[in-house]
């Protein structure tokens, strides 16, 4: 009896999912942003947005498993490379939003566009016994022995971009730097949150290569941490937004992308402490023009991904 | 009469095939055909090369087995003594202890790992309170095994205490009459008769510890201690995604669990463990006398380590304003609870969703599990062993892979109508994942119940269904109810399958908490865990007290 009811309820849900005035949105973090965007968009257009939020890996695994029968209409990932790959496989619909005019050229593409941007930084616990670092290389000093964490490049696309970027900027010296960090007993505990938490409690003093916006937010919430961007340069991690070719709802999907890139949408992005994609919308923190950005040849890096990860593992993690 | 049994068999077989067989089949297909998810069958077996050319896989397999055996040993160490005491003696507050030892199942493993980390790591809570830390121990092989043991030892506790209650004092008394000393009677009679139950619980411990992801991911990554399941997750969650590689890794895990299952089955069936023959039994447990206090002390110690410490760490974290602020009065702040209590908040929706999912899963698994167990033990058909083996597989498959199997199976474009994309798909996955519990518990129980009880009923004129309803089912009920409570506890906080399968827009307690850890505030995640644990343990306590008033208990014969 109970189960009959469930099935009936499920069928009811099925019906509502098929309606034209709903949109399915798969997105990587930040937490709360997707819900806020969905609610504001619904208030403006009456179109319901169903949100699935996970890590980039979870979003991609789900897209992959559903590939025979795709469910999502719009996707935001935290890895620019994932959008390039999906485009190369012909999964994306061509669309350039009129609102993308204010987005810098290198962050727009015929099939995808940046939603917001984060940068990679050092995050230092101001209460720690270790001195305030200013450069990546500072962390190889004795004062930081056993006090450094780093997100795993295999699990964090941004941390991977940092390794690739440092290599592009410094050549083999980048690997010497990483070897120096490893010799200083740096730990690589997992994705971003896993690297940050030991620093929050003080078990470690600095994160090498943290995604900055999460830490800006936590510092604003009273945590005694400081986000430090080395003057020598860092990499940025734009978050691509894309419409799937398979969407049954292209008009609603386009309207949603337009909305995210509108001034109102970009202000919501700014509230998460990311840099808004649009150059004319103010962020809460230093913007792209305040950073020394290391240019990375995306194609070359993507082709060498396995090599770079393998070398990182051999140099730092010893596996 | 014969028809009734064949209908039941068909029903149970169909349920198992749809809920377990189908996802497993699609995982196997994915392992063989790398592009299966894209609807293509090209390049068959091209992925198998990673099995042979990869030393790391072998090392991971060895580490996995080492960890599983250590956890089994640890579970015996923690669960056996208190289980024996609970089963044979009047332990003060027995019903309370039963609920207390369910709490480890209510705490999601990755939260327990984070709680231990925040307690033991340098400058963690232990350091802040007592001035020393145990980081070196925690981030080691022993530490990982320790934390996983604390998550799983209640399985042994419940299995042992229930089995001993059933074997009861009668056989031991017979031994005593024949001149055996109490200790002799225990080791020669009582303990051996509860072997099926102990072996069954150890099988689940084994399967769960090779499948468990949260603890190794949080702790073992720091030590460079790689296990198979972390490798599988890496393939599924790191760009680029490798569905086939993950499926292959899961096939190795399935092989391990099937081997363990065969061994356990051999132990459990090579002789008779029947102890419930229908003869009136003296169910009175022995009194502990002056030993009461030391025994109570032991229960308290185990509870303190396994429940007290992680729960305290979760509670404390949820009411600190900032993590860097540490344990000071000025840092005491309940603001992280605020977003949970707003009316119509997503937290409330998540609690309701997880609540009804857990209840439905508990009833469905008990119904299907009881049926399968009955057929496996009492039936005569040839497919019995296959059914039994099939039912244990979900415990071997990492939940994320089973979830992928469910997507592949249920999101096929050829299906005219699918439950994928609705909350019903979560129910299907939960039932598949959690079916092993009721089946293992009920099979072990049935092996202790003599078939002659059924025969007696049949001789007295009852039909087979009547005998099942009035004799076997009531005797099975305690272990089914215990399994239902376990299933309810685990389903109420399930994370991994939920992340993969929850339709867009639907949140469960697990996904809500995880999102808070990943992107929001650790404290809000801990606060939500606290609320969920409180509600769930309250429900379990209420059910247990209600059962007690009905004259039986979920955890007693």
C-alpha cells in the first residue's frame, strides 16, 4: 500500500519534471550560490530551476553516467579544462550570451563562458607560530617544517592548474620548489576542504595553493586566517558555464545563462567572494587586475595531465 | 501449497534481480565495454590491461585486505566481550546500551573521521584540554583501523548478544549437569553454538571495511596508505572520469567479498547450529552479582571511546563560533544552528526526505530480506546459493559504483518509463545497498531455528503459509527488527549513493552535511549532524522502549 503511494508520487514527480517550465542545473560549489541564482531566476521568469550541487568530480561523473540519456540543461564546473573536453566531444550547445560582452575575451568561448573566477593563494593562520609568508618559495624554509598542507592536484582541478602554471612560469625550478616543500614535510590530504581544515584548527600553519574565495569567506566569518597572493604570480581558475547540446529547453537554458551573467546575477556571484566574470561588476576582494596572472597554455597542459600528476606524485607524495 | 512456495521464490528472486542483479550486470558490462555509458560496445576488454600492468593496484589490494583483517580483529576485541556479557547476564540498563551502541551507525563515517581528526590532531581538542596530541597515532595504519573499528564493532556486539541469548543458559546448564565448569561450558558449548551469528557479523564487517570510503579518504591519504576503494573513487571523481576503471576495481572488491562469503558459508553450514528446538527454555539470564560494577565500567569505557568522544567533538564543533578560536567560552556561539531552523529551510526538507526514505527502506529490506533468507535456508530450489551470494554483493560494491550501475540500468533511453530522476530511484538504491543486513541477520537466525518446529505445525494440520506465519516469522522477528533498526540508522544518513542519484533539487541529510563541509561551514555541517543524530536515536530509543512494553525487544530473543 505504502509502496503504491510512493510509486504514484514518483510518477507525479516524473510528470512535473517533463514540463517545459523547469530547468535542470548541475553545478560545482560554492554552496548557496546555485540556490540563490535559481530562486532569483524563478522569481523573474517563473521557470523552476532544479539544482544538483556537488564537487566538479561528482558533477562530471554524473554527467558521464547519464550520457546515454542526459538529464541536465545547464552545467557549471570548477575546471575550465572539463568544458574544453566536453566541447571537443560535441556535447555542448553553441551560445554566446549578449551579457557576456563585458566578460574578458579570454574567459568567453562560442560554447561556454566564465560564471565567476577564483585564484589560487596561500592561506595562513595568523595565530600560528610560523611567520607570515609572502612568496611560494618561503614555505621551503625551516620555519614551516611540518606546517604546510596542499590540495591534491589529482582531486582539485585548481591545484593541478597551479602546478602546471608554476611549471610554465619557472620551468624545472617549479619541481625543485615542490621537492623542497615535500622535504619540509608538506602533507597532501585531499581536495580543498581537507587541506584547509587542519590550518583552521592550527594543526598546520599554511595552505599552499588554496582556492581563495572559500578562505576569504571564512576570514570574513571571523576565522583567524589571511589569504596571501604571491607577487610573483599565481593562476586563476575560471568556472565555465555551459548549455548541453541535448537540452530539451534551449530557450530557458539561454535565459538562465543570460541571467547569471546579468548585473544582478554577477552581484550574487560576487557575494560568494569569487571574482565576478564581468569586468564591470565589483568584487568583494582583489580582482584580476590586482593579481599577477601566470598564463597557461591550456591545450599543452591538458595533453600532459597524466605526466604532470605522475611527476607530482613521485616528487611530493612518494607514490 | 507447493504453489505458494514457488510464488514466494519467484517474488524474492525477481526483487533480488531487479534491485541487485541489474546494477551489478551493468557494472560488469561497463567494466568490459569502456564506452558502454555512451551506448557503444566498441573496444571490449581494452581496459583489462590496467589489471596486469599496474603494481599500484596489487599494493592497494594487499592494503585493503590488511585493513579489513585488522578491523575484523578490532571489532572482535571491542564487540565480543560486551556482546557476551549482554547476551548471558543481566547488565544494568541493557536497553539503553543497545541504543547507545547503535549511535556509531548514525554518525556518517566521514564525519566521525573529521571528529577524530579535530580531537587528536596537533592543537586539536585533546591538546587544548590536556596539552598533548595523538596525531601520529591517528594518521597511521593503526589509527585508520581504530576509527573504522569504532564505526563497525556494534555489528559484532548485536550479533553475539542476540545469538547468545537464543542459545541461552539451557545448553550450558546441560553441560554443567555433566560436570563442566562454567568457563568450560561457555567455551565448549555456548560460544561454538553462536558461531554462525559471529561469522555472519564478521562477514559484514569485512565487506563494509573494504567498501568504506570516508575514513580511509580522510585519514589514510595523509599516510600514503592507499586502498582499492580510494583508487575507485579517484577514477570516478577526478577529471577525466574513468567509469570502466572504477567498474573493474569494483569487480576485484566483489571477488574478495564472494571469497569471504564462501568461507563464512562453509563455517556456518558444515555442521548444525540448531539451538531453538521448541523445548521450553529457561530464558532467565544469570545475575552478575558483585561483578556488576566492573562490567558496567567496561560498557561505559567502550561507549565513551566509541560514542562519547566523537559525539562530543561533533557537538562542541557545532557550537564554536570559529574553528581557529578553539575551546574558549568567548568562542561559544550558536549562530551556525540558525540557518537550519529558518522555516521552510533546506535543512528541514533534507530531514523530512531522509526520514521517509529511511523508514520505507527499513520496511522494504526487512520484507524482501526475510523472504530471501527463508528461501535460502528452508527452500529446496537450485538457485538458493546464487540468491544468497547475490544478496551479499551490494556490501562489496562501493556505494558510488552501485549508484553508477543504477544510473546505467535505470536511465537507459530504451525504457518507456523510468524512475530515474525521481526520489523513488534513491529508494531503489538504498534497498539494494542495505539488503545484505536483514538477509545476513535472518539467515543466521534461521540456521538456529529447528525445521522440526515447522514440521510439528504441519503435522498439526497447518499449511506451509500458516506455519511460516505463526511459527517461523515470529521466531525470526527479533533479528529482522534489529536489522530494520540498523537499516533505518544507516539509510537516514546515507551519502555516497545519494550524491549520485538524488534528483536535482532534492537534498538528503547526507548530501546537505557534505555540501556544508565542502563549500560552507564545518560548524553548520556538524550542527546538522547533531540534529539528525538526536532525532534518529530518539526514534530508535522510542521504538525499542515500545517493543520492551510489548514484551519483546529488538535485541533479545
